[in-house]
C-alpha cells in the first residue's frame, strides 16, 4: 500500500484484494511491564530450561510477581521459549513441512564439519527484543555464522546458513529441531543442494541442543544481561564482538582449555593430513 499514491487506500486495497483493516492496522508496542517480565522469563529459562509455563509462573510468584499461566504461555510463544524435557515433539514444524529422520544415534562425532547444529534464542533489549540464530560445529563448538532479527522468520536463518556454507563448505550432517524455520523448503533445499544429510531431533533427543544451549547461557550471562543493549544495532554489534571472543579467546573446559577456533583449526588440519 502506497499512501502517497493518487489512488485512495480503499481503492488500492480493493485492487490488491487486501482487507482495509490490514492496511490501517498498527502493531501495539510491547509494554515496559511485559518487556521486564519477558527478560525475567528468559533468565529463568536459561537457569531452569526444564521449567514449563506452570513452573515459571510459580517461580515468578516467588519473586513477588503475580501473573497467570495464560500470560506466561503467551509471552513464551512470543519469545520462542520451549521447556526442555522428553516429549513427543520439541518444536512445531510448519504445515506441510517434511520431517527428516534423526541420524546421530550412536554416531561418534570426532572431526569438524562432520555435524553442524543450529538454534534460535530470544535476546532482550532495553526497548524491545530480538532473535538470534547461530550455526555451530558440533565437534569444536565453533560458531560458524549467526544472524540477528526482530522477527521469527525463515530468512535470517537461511542467511546464516548461506554464510556458513560459503565460508566452510558443506558438513556431512546438519542437525536441527523441528521448528518451522528449519523444516521449511527454503532452508532444507539449500542443504539438499549442497549434498548435506539432514537430521532432525525426535522423541527422546531433547538433550541434543545442549552445546548450543550452553552457548546461549554464556552469551547472556557474560554479555547480554550485563550490557543491557538498547537497540537492535547496538545489540548486533555487541553480540558480534562476544561471539568473536567466544570463538577465539574464551577457553572451554570441555575442550581441554582450548578455544573452539583452536580445536576447529587443529582437527581440520589433522583430518586433511
């Protein structure tokens, strides 16, 4: 709809077969109270990822925040939060999207680019919120690419995937949950074109996101919660600095106090030799 066009908005809506209410609708901004509540929910989810809406409601009441379960559920949906526990489906795929089998059962993962994984997390801002997607090499824990967005769409996920494939070449297997962004044709077609085997978490595989969940915990407690970013641009710049630090300077106990970049480069060289 072009409001400066000589045609009236009503006429444009009729020609485009668009409802006038859609043209005039202005999204209601999230209130400061809800933003504060969403930040607290995010903190609780990072500390207690097994907590569902009932338990989170009870945790909030322990903090003196009286809120009903329906509101907690609504905000969790807005934030993309799901409790981590064994269940039939960990994420809801898009309608008509193909679900691929799980390929990592009993698989020894011992070299870079053998398995990549991905996930999306909510990032609180002083005046709003955003969503961060990252693609990680399972063996080395190196963050290969990432994107920051103000919407939970598929495009920012495919952009991250395109960058990772361009920089590092295709992995053998790409493992995701069954979220609609990752089951979409836009996302899976890129993997199939690159000759990558697609694996998706199923029942009983709720712990497979643990490595990238640890990344989210580190990012939020070591950077996001401390800096309280005000805008998307500020958060994007700060997160970029942190992820560079995470890859190249932050030692990991699970990697014998080496950095993800060191492990990725060393094992890549060993495999090539």
